[in-house]
C-alpha cells in the first residue's frame, strides 16, 4: 500500500516562504523509518535533519514539495483565503500529484472534519482515505519524514534570502530576537516579508502614524 505523509514548515514566520512536503512510502517501511531516526523535524538538529534528508530518498517511493512564497501568501490572504485553507489546498495538490492509496497528515485546525472536507473539495479522488491528526509528525514516521523534507527546504530557502540580500534576518520567527530586531529595522526595505502578518502590520502602522505628524 502506498502511504503518503504530509507536513509543513514555515506557517508562522514573518518572512520567507511556507513549505509543504509529501513523502510516499510502502506502508511496511514505517518501522524502518523509525529505526533510521526519522521523527518530527523540530526534535532534530539541523545537521541530523540534513543527513536524513539526503538518506531518505533511498527508502521512499516518491516525494513532492510545494513552496508558497511570501508574496503568494499575501495575495491569497488579501482575497480572504486564510492560512488553513492555503494549507488544505496545497495538501490537495501534493495528494493529486503523488496519488497514494492512503494519506496521513498533521492537522493545523481544531475543526479536523472541516479541514479534511476542504482538502477533499480539491482532490481528483475525493474518496481518498485521509487520516488527519494533531501531532501526526510525532506519531507517524512517514509524517516525520515529510516534516524533515519541509524543514530542510524551508531552511535552505531562508539561506538563499540571506545570501541574495547580504542580510542576517534570523530564522524568520518572531520568537527569534535576530528576526525581531531585523523586522524593526528593515520591515520596509526588503520584499521578503509577509505583509498580511500582524508583526509587519504593526511596524508599518507605526511608520504611517509618524508620517502623519
């Protein structure tokens, strides 16, 4: 049975892309992935994530990655498409591309049935078996593998941003003091920010208020 795990990286950051990944395996491979050390990417060092990212293609059937840029996020959210809807639709694209027998995914919504229904609206096969759970990236190695793919690619995309503009913007998360200070000093200088996010809006509102006086 072809089993697909799906997870994301970069829902919350104020800058850079949102990345989703799907990893498809033979269902019997899950126990081996666990032995390999595959688990939620947040529980792994960057060095370990990158090592597994290089190793995993040898043990999976296929994978697919979707990168949603900060600009694309802003454009969709300006049209009233919220982040959960964006994630659900991107999930459907990955499922349609890989066409598994069954799917397990990490659910971002408190309304699990509503979230799964939103995915089904965009599927070629709306009767696809979907298991959506909180902490699926912890409980299922195949989702942990997807988490690793998404996180490594997201980290690499942020590195590209830093290299392109010659900046240190930190991880992109507001809990990161480097990102917090970078946003304060540069929110209106680089096209890398998610302008629909509240931290960016607050900085911009302060600037506009100062301009009025």
